[in-house]
């Protein structure tokens, strides 16, 4: 059962694919960029390119390409945040069994999954397992690929210095037959010792055309319909270049949608729209939902600031940073008797002035 295709990133794929085919790809890569742009799916595509033996890799037809698309290739190792195992010191077989179960679940859902919860992480036993497998020979091909998704979730633990040092050494000098791909939406949260050992590549927001193709994929549409019914046009608009955000859990997805509507209202400079969005916010009994919306708004504006910095647009980056400060200030009122509608009304007018 293949996972959903990768949509978008054509220019980046062309560059990475050419490097892989020329065998000039860095051995340790860091794919970073906004939440929801498909960095881990892009990493799987790159693994497919590396493991395919055809001149036009990835050909998409050979056994190797099929195995990668089904997440069953024995030389592809994908780790990502997981709940802590009940055993405080699990052995490597337990770790591998846990990931085998998690990956099977992702395959069953065609590679579509929600972001990790706050309690999930990449724990020291997982790092030990990765390091051990890295020194083994490839199972069927000439190379092996390790993908570490949401790498900022690697959890330091007391007594784990040996595993951490082994991982740093692996990043710095991986075996000649090994490629390591880390992904993150928060590169600043990675340890400097990790960032200094990898070649950073930015995955930007995807085009509207790619987002539309993604949301109209039959398996994606079926998954999104379970979260919230909406038209393709509405989903394209809400995704705003980061379609993976639409796959968040129901509460997170609605909070993200609401946050995007607030930004759109603030930048429309139409007073009637500002008032309409403000009045649609949660009542006194729905403060939890309103707080989630403000959290999503902080994240959305933070990405706006990072994208502006990447474009060397200092003015837009400063405006987005000021907008984040306004939302953080608004959050201080959520536990008071001030209604969410009034908080939103004040916030939207401030954002409208800041983001103009």
C-alpha cells in the first residue's frame, strides 16, 4: 500500500535529485522550513532517489522505489517522536518493535498523520538503536538512509552522554554507505553541536497548485473530511502553502483555520470583516478553544517572521515579530473576565495596524 505522493518542492527536488544522482549529496542533511510543508515526505522522496538504482532515479517503478513508497525498504530507517515506552530502559528490540508498529499505522493511513503531541519525543534508546543500525551493512542495496523527523524533539536524558556523543560522531563522519536526513520546523531548537554537523537546506511553502493537488488526492480528501467538511478552495486558502497543517487533530486543525482567518481579517483592512471575525470567537464557556486559536496564531505569525527573514525582508519580519508580541499580550487576558470577542476585537485592530 503506497503512501500519498509528494506534492510541490519541484525546484528543490530537482536540485537534491541532481546531487544524489551525481553522488555529491552531503552525507548529513537538515531539511528545515515551516510546519506542514512536507519535509518528512520530501525526505522519503530523497531516500527513494538515493536507493533507486536506475539512471532516472527515482524511477517509481523498480522494486526499491516500490518498497520505499510502501515504507518497507529494509535500508530505509525512519524515526520520529513517539510516546515514552513503559519500560524506563527499553532494549533495542522493544524500540524497533514500537517503530515498526508506528510505521505500519502510518502506511495504513497512506502516510497521512497529525503532528506529534507535546508528550512525544525521540528518546535515548531510539538514538542508540539508530547508531547501532548505522554501522551495519545495507540489507539489500549499496546504501542505507536514516530519516529523523522533528529532530528538535530529541530528548536529553541523564546518563545519555555516550549515546549523544555517538550520534554527533555519526553525523560528522557517517559510514560511507549511509545518508542521514534530519527534519525540523524549529532549527533554532536544535543543539549547536548538531547544526554544525549538517548541511542545512530550506523547504519553503509549496505553491497553490501543489496544495490543490494535495487536497484533491482521494486519500487526502477522505482523511480531511473526517476532520472538517470543506471545499477544496477553502482548504487551499486555509493551508496557505503548508497543507500538512490541515492534518492536525480536529482541535488543532480548527484552531489553525481560525488563526488564519484572523490574519486574513487583519490584513484585509475591512472593519466589517474585523467585527465579524471578532464576534465569531468563543464565548466564556469556550475559552480553551480560544486559547488554542491564540497559540496557533503565535505559531503562524512566527513562521511569517521567519519567512520574511529568509527573503531578507527586515521590515516584514519586524512587523510579524510585533504582531507576535500583540498576541502574547492578548493571551494574558484569556484567564480574566474579559470576553474572547472583546480580546479579539482589540487584537485584530492592533494586528491590522502592525501588519499593514
